[in-house]
């Protein structure tokens, strides 16, 4: 029998497991990698498969098994692992995982004592150090490091945990860390211990990990880090020594504990225990992002420090992707640099997760969850490039939609290059030449240049997909729906009328969409400037309500008055929250993406509905400006915030449920960046419940723009049917 196994079957110890099982059963034959697949020829495939299903490697996932009766004629001299071949195409490797307990034990004594690159077939980096398939050493960053005799013996021994482990190494033959001072001069001694002492003394360091670089410092040194990094308000993630330490800074739920301690080690947003330190880490928020050590280096570092928690945030020049190059890192003027000499071939930011009303929401899906795919009902080949913020590309091929790691925001040449390299790498692994390249409808998005290049190279068709339609499609794709009525709630998306949408009730399927209702249009005075200077949003709303404004001097007021009828208009729910945050003195200016809305969430979680806060639907517009005339100084801020937002969400849900019922649907959906907001999702769930409607949410793809490309891909795939 010939057995062809598809799925996550490379880099997980699959071939060694097959070889051990076959030998124990007394079988003859061979096993080898062929592109992304594992192929087995043996004289008794049924017995081997029965045993394999029971003893699968922990990180493997079998998606398909194909068997062929080939009339085995091989040698009767046992079972062996044969050299890899490269006939197939696809992605079969697992994502990067945290170091396992066995390897941590190996680092405590023996020949790998204190060695930070200790891994085995059950743990460690895969995707971040892979150049191409099949997953063999010569196709990884370890190709530059030859195995010493002892590692070679482990690699060749079927009784060893590192049997055919492609990145097996030790301090004699593997990568190593070095410590450098602020001037780039190498510091002698134990580099990790030396770095730990510097962090203990409140220095700011840059550390190279397995998927990129991080800025790190003591958790109580945040004031200096903010000044040095120029980040006045944006929250930082915190890496803690262990679970016990975590409870000093956060109050995690059981579900959050399960996620944060999983083998993928994401950053998990948890309710913070508020004190001076945690408030300085995430100013104005109820939550704090926490994660656990996931590499040998992290564990060694904490073992050499008194500090039990560190600020750990991606090291990048503002607007650029995370740094990979040592020279660029040293250009950031940190106090110290802990760097290693192994190449990072595929950078991957830390994944960020939030448990929202019992559901997992991916704010950023990257390290530990890449590569990954969502099944699609449609075949065909598509490249989809997402939007302008939180970019993630998708490649659809053979009934699966594969997403790249998180790319970033498309403001710079560096992000454009990263998007292209990640997209090309994924297409190459899959063997995909796209028939369609899908982009956002916005004519000014920078990723269109790359889209045109791919179209010229492959002859693919270029297609545009409206932003909120893609949000709907993304929700349908992961929930296996063909159509639905969705609340698409976010900051900005280019509408087909040229305005900035973002508070939409839409009916959609994969072929069309209909705008059922939307929030009242508000002028964006000065366009992009209104996104950061929130006075402009409040000024516009005041003028719409015929209320005088003293927010600007007379000359500026005159100019802004003239702009009222000339500006781009927005129906954005995000801008509504921005205006409300300014009106209630919660946030006066936006210093990072989503800041005003995020700082509104603590108020919304504590507020209650007040009498008199109602809004109406005029045509397709849900009137929001009049709600601001109801705000006085008498009510509590949290009650005022809750009442305005609840009035708006109720009206949107009413419109959505009516539209769904008229089409014979028994559910509505919600997507977009605003749907990360827990209180708002609870409002939607509660109001929909009054109609007997269920609400579908995201749990596999990012709610925000990180899920856009998957939606674009599904719409493009439908056009190929």
C-alpha cells in the first residue's frame, strides 16, 4: 500500500513516528516528505495506519489520507526514512510553539544546560525559520549550522526524542547569543545573565527572539520607556515570569488562563489589577495584555533577574515592520542589545487575543497561529491583499483560504516590502498562481501597486471589494454561511458613494451586498486631521445641532464652518465613539489607533440606560447627532456613554433583525473593529434576543481589518464559479 498523508505533517516528528511504529510492527517499507505531504510505502498499510492514528505526534494534524494499492515490491529489510522529494505543493508545517517541559528540563542539567536554542520535535520554531518546503534542515535557518557528533547521533537514533529533528543543535554546533552595549560594542561573559542585570537596573534593551525583536524593560520603568520610544498612551504588553506572577497584575478568567498558557503563548488581554504600575502600562483601560515566556532564552532571562515582569513590545521604527536586522536594531539607541546569529526568515509579531463574552477574538493573529487556513466552499486561486490598516494577506487555493502573518499598517515602504515578501512566500509554498487579485475599493491604498505587479506577472484579473462587504464575507467564511444580515462596525472603510462608511447594517452574500441602514453622516473636517484632533468631530456635531462652539478661535471657526458642506462624510461607529469620548472628557486626542473607543469601554461596562435617550431612523440614516444634545453635566459619565451607545446599537439591531426576518433568516452577525468592544457586543446580543435572533461572531479570523483579506478572497472565489 502507498499512503499519502496531508495536513500538518512536517516538522512535527511525523516521519520518525511512522518509522518507529512500522519497525515495532515488523513492517517493511519507507516514509518520505514529498512537497507538503508525507508518503509511506509499506507491505501492511492497514496495520500501520491503525497504530498511527493512536500514536500521532502532538503537533500533527491529519486532514486527508489517500491510499493506493501498489502491490508492494520493496526490499524486505526493514523500514527506513527516505530522502525528501519536491513534487507536491501546499503548506504542511506547524506554527511556532513554546518550548516544551522536557526541553526545559534538558536546559537544567546535562550537555544542554543553559542553552537557549534547545528544542525537540514537540516544540520550538518552525515557520519563522523556514525558507521552503519540504521541511528539511537545508531549507531552514539551521542550514548554516552543521550538527556536532552528539547531535548527529541524536538525529539518527530512532529511540531519541530528537530523531530526525531538523533543528537539533547544542552549544557546540548551534546558534548563540551575544550582548552588546549602547555603542554596539560586544560585552563579555554570559550574555543572557548580563542582559538580565541591565534590565534589573532599569535599562532599556532590545532582544532578538525567534520571530523578531522586542523592546524590553522593567515593568516599573514604563515612564522612561514611553519617553524614549515616543509612545505616550498606547498600552504595552507585559511578559511575566509565571502564572503566579500573573495574578499580581491581572485577574484572568479560566478561559484566559487556558489561552495564555497554551503552547502558542499569545498575548491575552485580561482585566487588570489597577495600581500605579498597571495604570501606567495601559492608561485609561480596564485591561492589560499579558503573556508567558515561550523560548528557552525567556526562561533563562527570568532565571537571571530579580524582575518578575517586563514590558515586551515589538521593536520597530514607528510605521515600519518589526526589525530583523541587527544594524537597524542598534540604530534605535537602546541601552543594550541581546542578539543571536540565527536568521529569522519569516518574522511574526506576537498574537494578541481577547476573550469577549466567552468567545475568542483575535486582535492580531500571527506567531503561533501562522500558517493557518479556513476551509472554503469554493475552489480556485486568489490573492487578496486586505485593507490599509492591520494588513494580513490571504491566498486561496484548492478550497482553503490561507492567511499570512500580521503585516502592519501600509504607511511605509517597509510595510509594502513585507506584504510582498510574505504574500510571495505563501504563494510559493502553496504552488499558487492567482487567477484573481482582490483589493479594497479605496483607490488610494498602497497595496494596489503590488496587486498590479502580480496581475502583470500572472495575467490575473484585478477586482475591487468594498470594505464592509469584505467584513461580512469574512464572518460568513469562518461561520460557514452563504448569506446574512450583518452589523459592520469599524473606523473607516471606503464606501461606494465616496464617503467613509463604518456604521453599517448590510445584507450580503458572496455576490452582492445591500446597505439597509447606516449611521448619520458627519463631516470629517480636514479629513485625516479629524481622526486625531477630536475637537473637529465635536465641532461638526455641534454645528449639525445648531449649537455654538467655543472649541476654536474665531478665524478657525470661520474656516471650519465653510468646510461643513465640503468635507468627506462619515457614517463610522468608530468616529461616533471618538466624538463621545471627547464630549465626556474621556479622551481629547487620538494618539494610537482605536484609543478613544478603547477608553470608552470601561464606562460602557459600568453604565446603565437613562430615560430619554432615543434615536430614530430617517430613511436609511440612524440619527446620531441629536443624541449629543441630551448630554448634560448632571448624569454620570458612564450612564451618559452607555445611553448614547445603547440607543444607537438598539436602532441598528432593530433594522438588522427586521431585514433578517423579512428574508427568512433567524440570525444576524457583527463584524469590524468595534466588535472587539465587549459591552457593545453584549448590547447587540441582548437586543437581538428580544427578536428571538441569534448573533454570529468571529472566533477564528480577526474581527477587524486583519480578517478583511479572507473576506475578499471568498468573494473573488465566488466569481470563479
